[in-house]
C-alpha cells in the first residue's frame, strides 16, 4: 500500500509523489506521471512552506491514512476519520484540531456505513 499525492493546475500534472507504507517497501508498481518534485514545491507553496517535504511529513505519522488527513487539515479542510469497529466499541473518531489529531466522542452524530 502506498500514499500518493498529485497536484494539477489547469488540467496539467504539476507535481506527483508517492510514499510507501513502510521504508522497506518498494514502489515499483507505481509510476508517477512526472518526476518527484524538488524544493521549492507547489505543495509547499500552497502550505506557505517552500521547503515542505511531503515524504518526511507523511513518515512522521504511524499511519498513511492519518498522514493524508493531517495534510488535508493543513490545507484548511475539516477532517474526521471514522472506523466502524471503533464506533461500535464506543471509541469515537479522530478529528484534526490545530494540526494535532485526537479522539473525539461522536455525540449527536449519525453515520451511515455502506460498502
């Protein structure tokens, strides 16, 4: 499993990068549409950090799903991660607040699970 980020501008690929779920994992099955970026990156510019390194950022989390959610939160999007089994156990969900993720209670929420 890997985590991919691709940025487009006016329909054209501008940046792309993939991060494997483990340092030892080979990304041979993924061919990026363009070469990985070098700083300054478009993503870094969007975040206001021209030296932003997506791979280092993603690897700072234990889970690539959480890393992707953290990136979305840094871009200003409201993010909540929900795991049906955790909800069944009463463990709540994960919300990103001020760049940090924390478990939140799901009081007053309605969730619909479908596959």
